[in-house]
C-alpha cells in the first residue's frame, strides 16, 4: 500500500499574513495609541506668553531727584506729584497715569527714588520696590555719579557697571518676571549750556548743584572746557553700561539714549535751577518712557 505524501504547510505565508494583520491593526488605530499620537501632534502648540507686556498693571519707580520732581514746583524741594514716572499731575501725564489711568496710578504705582541717589543706592531701592511686586520698574539714575565735587570724584565706569548689575540681581532675586524700563542719563553739558543764560539759575548752582559740570559756569577757558568734556564723556560711558547690562536681561528695555538725546530747552527746565526738568520737561520724559514701554519691539 502506497503511503500518502504530506505537503508541508505554507508556514511563511501564514506568518507573513499574521504580521500584515498586526501591522494593519496598529496603523488603523488598534488600541488607539497611534491615532491619539497623530491627533496630539496635529494640534497647534499653545502660543508662549510674550516676555514683554506692553500694558503692565503696576509700576514702581527708583532713581534720583529727577524722578522725585526736584525743583519742578518749589526751589530745592521734591515735588513727586509731577514725577514723569508716577506723578498725578494732569499736565504731566506720568507713565503711570498713561498706562493705568489716574485711579489706577493712585493705587498701583509707588515712588522709591531719592534725591541725591547714586548708582550705589539702586540695589536698596530695588529691594524696596520688589516688595510691592510691581509688573514694571522704572530706573533713572546716574546723573549724581557724574555730578560730583570734581571729575576725579565721579563713579568709575567699572564701579557703575558692578553696581547696576548688583541692583538688577537684587530685583531678580525677588521678582524674576518684573519688567524694567531704563532711562539714559541726560546730557549734562547741554543742560549747562541752556541754564548758564539764567542769572538766577547760576546763583542756585552755587549752592552745590552738579559742581563738576556747573561749577564756575561762565568760564570758557581750556581747563573749564576739559573739565566739562570729561564729565560728558563719563555720562556717555554710563549710558553704554546701562544699554549693555539691560540688553542681557530679556525683560529689560533701555530707551536707546532718547533722554540723553532730547534737547531740553528753557521751557523744559526748572525756573528755579535751570537744570532739573520743569513740569513740561517731566511730561517729555513721560512721553519717552511711554513710547519705549508700549513699543512693539525694543529699541536697538
């Protein structure tokens, strides 16, 4: 009797079909993992919050006599109500009023500037300001670092840089997301050239206002010219430091030297000392700050 032959089963074909079947399940969703992944990948990523808010909800000001409105209302006196940063005077239209409205500025703006302050004082002011948890901090300081009894007493550029870095670090330790607007130091030589036309102003200068620049105001000899040029060069160096340090902080905006470049005229200077900004001058500072803070892109 002939034995029946047995053909081998098509194992390869069966295995391939099984693998294709499994692959088909995975591709079509199977347990839903692939489909879910595809759906998630197709969803647009949430847009990150902008680093710079052009409409901050609270403001703290730090700095020196300019931010205190010194000599804008009365001789040798602070007048914070006309401050470019936080003042309430309707004629000035401070940065706080422009951003928050009059009622909002009264509740959500604070002025920690001190007449006579130098960069070495800024870290302490920053700590005070940080306690309010402001969304924006305004900085205007540096004039008093140049306005010393003599040019040799001016703050060194390296010292100025280290002190500004310390101040920014002090703020960042407390308020890492606070925005910072940094004003350039005004053009002190131009203020001298404008104010020296006023006999009253020159008498007030003799009381000790910025002697390195304003001392012996009518002298035009070589020594006086060199003295003023040295002060002016130091101010320009300070502004370079302000720009560079601010540029390293993603939430800091420098004014691009707008305050330094602004041509203060007699209408913008105090009728008392012809050096500090008048109400009109404070309003011009507020305009520059508002323009910088609300700009779509920072000044480069």
